[in-house]
């Protein structure tokens, strides 16, 4: 069996869970929470959903990184990270590092104070989703030879 194909499937499933969840929280959960009239209900809804998704994404983001690292190692693709035509590869790695920092450093240290301001959370989610959508789209095009 081809280990790289398995790693690629694991990688894609992890990214779909991670970015798909980000998309859902950003475009469905946060607007629904903010539409509620009572701030305490807004916060309660968001915290309940965020708690459940956060536990899951704390698995899928590291799995995405480990599977990506494995593919780069197995294919000896490190030089491609320095190729300007393959800019989407380091963009993926930087996006992953950003989310690892958010999930495992920033959120545990500052999460409670920030989560109390859902409008700020929504703005941050929109920015992260925009960057993630750009990087994922570029990665798909790049992996299929459309970019570079």
C-alpha cells in the first residue's frame, strides 16, 4: 500500500474537518449567536459550540501537520518549500503554525477574556477564514500543477 497516498488522505480529511469547522462556526454559529437578543444567551451558545469543536480541532490540526510533515519527508520535498512557484507550500505551513499557536497558546492564555466579546471573535474568525480559504484554494491548484 502507498504510504504517501494514505498520508494524503489523512491530511485532506484533517484539513476538511479543521477548515470546514472554521467555516461553519464563522458563517453559521457566530451569526446565530449574535442574533440572540440577550448577551448571556449569545455567549452561552457560542461557548457550548466552541467547547465541543475546540476539543475536536485540537486533534485535526496536529494530524494535518503531522501528515503534511510525513509527506514532505517521505517525498523529500523540502526544496519545494524554497521554490517561489510553490509558494502555497510554505503558506500551508504558516497557516498551520498560526492555528497551532491560536489553539495551543493564544486561546488557553487569553481565550476567556476575548470570548466575552463575540464581535471581536467574529472579526478574527472572518480574517482567519479568508486566509484559510485562499491558502486551501491555492494548495489544491498547486498540487494539481495549475500554480507553478
